[in-house]
């Protein structure tokens, strides 16, 4: 089943509304707190790899990160779809470089 970004955004908005994230006393839209939650979820994804957990657990942690990212866009009042499209246009023009750990696509110039 394929969903659009609008479908996913709507579901995350419903989740935010259900738990009243936007209420100041709940800190659900406090970006410092949200970034800490994201770091926590990234750590859980990393742990899946370092501990050899199954693909299904990796997928679940990745979904948590996507849900948080869409929630960040809600909290910041950012049109994430438009920002994504603009960023993709920009990075498609960047060169790839081979670094110490693998390929990167970046504006950074090696010394």
C-alpha cells in the first residue's frame, strides 16, 4: 500500500492532537526536547545494528524517526514536502566524494 506524504502528515497531526503536543505545558513542540527524543531513537536504531537485531526491529526504529521528523515539521510549522523537494534539487547538483568511511555527496571540499 502506498501513502502520500499528505496521508502520513495527517496521521502524525492526529497523533499530536490526541496527545495535545501543542499545549505548552506538555512540551510536545519544544524543539530541544524533540531533538533529544530523535537522538534517543537514532541510538535505538544503531543498537539494532550493533546487537544484530532483526530487520523488523530496524524498520520499527526507522519508522519512529520518520514520525518524529514529520512531527518536527508540524512543531516548526515547516512545509516539509516543499523543503524536501528544494533540498533534493540542490543535492542532485553536488559531486560525490569518496571519504575515509565511504561515499558522500556534499559541498565540502577535501583538503
